[in-house]
């Protein structure tokens, strides 16, 4: 299968390891992965802060870039950005009065996937041949859990990683408090929510906290580092790309 990597702007600017790991994993499974170099932000930040006009230009650009990639599927290591493609892009286009773009966005959304759902639902793979000898807990991010409804797909994948000990995270389905611009606009509330999440992570006695979104891991990891906690945050893609040989 020919797959287009939707890296996301956060991965491109701050956490490239997640995007690189996604490519390594998919190629190891026998697929061709291409990187459409014209890709930019999907526009989620603009939509969530009310700048729908500016978001419409980004939606149009996103659709054009990935339409011309000649790929069977678009895969991103982010439930948040895939959630925007599926649940915001067509709406933004219609608000801008461009029904043709909305239809194109809807078509592209049907073949755009978050990494774990692509592996389990499309490829039918749960054991990706990974090896990661660490004690790991999983935080289900809000958009992957509530918008995409990936359910336990990330856990299915983690349970089949050799050497990995998966430990339960108390109140796992509660938000970490990031929420993009929410953490800036509502800093006190965000900090309180983060404190609860960090307490749960530390109580799990995990070495590593993983998730499918670099944004949430940035928030949790930043808090843990300020506490001098030894718990590391590692993207799900990086764990799944890890092998005994590597």
C-alpha cells in the first residue's frame, strides 16, 4: 500500500521522532510511505480559536496537497489532527461557502487515519514486531478517545510488544488539561487537571507514559520534568517502531 505521511506541524517543529517512527514502522510492515512536502498546519488551532476564514485557506491547501499525493491512505501520529480533518474540515469549507471543497475534504477524510486505527482496522495488524523492555502506562488522548473513538486499539498494540509491561493508569479517560489553546486561556484549570494526571502516572509506577498525541505528551512530560520525576513520555509510534535489533 502507498501511504502519505501527515506529519503534523507539532511533529515537524518539535517532536520529529514520532513522525520518523511512523515511517519506520509502516515501511517495516512492507508499505511505501511518501511525505508530501507541501503539507502545513491542518488549521485546527485556527478553528478552535474562531479564525474560520484563515482556517479555510489551510483546509484548501491540505486537501490539495494530499489529493495529489497519489496515495491509498493518509496516516498521522496524532488523533487530534486526524480529528480536525474528519470533523472540522468540511464544516470550515461550507462556512466559507465552498461546497465543492467540502465534498473534497469529506472524501479525503474517509482515507485519513490515526496510526493505531490504521494498523488495527485497515491493515489488520496488532503484533507489529516491536520490542520495548519497559514498564509503560497509556494515556488515551481526548480527541482519539472521543472524536475518533479508537477505543482500545492502542492497548491492543501495546499488549503485543515484546518485553513491555503494560500497567493501568487510574482514571485514564480524564483529560490531561492541555487542550491546545485551552492551556493558555485557562492556565489555572489546565494546571490543576495536569496535576491530577501526573499523580495518576506516578502512582502507576511506570517508567514511561505513552499516548498517540505529541501535544498531550508535551504537556504531561513538561509537568513531570518540573517535578524532577524520572517518568519519561514517549509517543506510541516510537514504542511500536522499537525492535530488539534497534
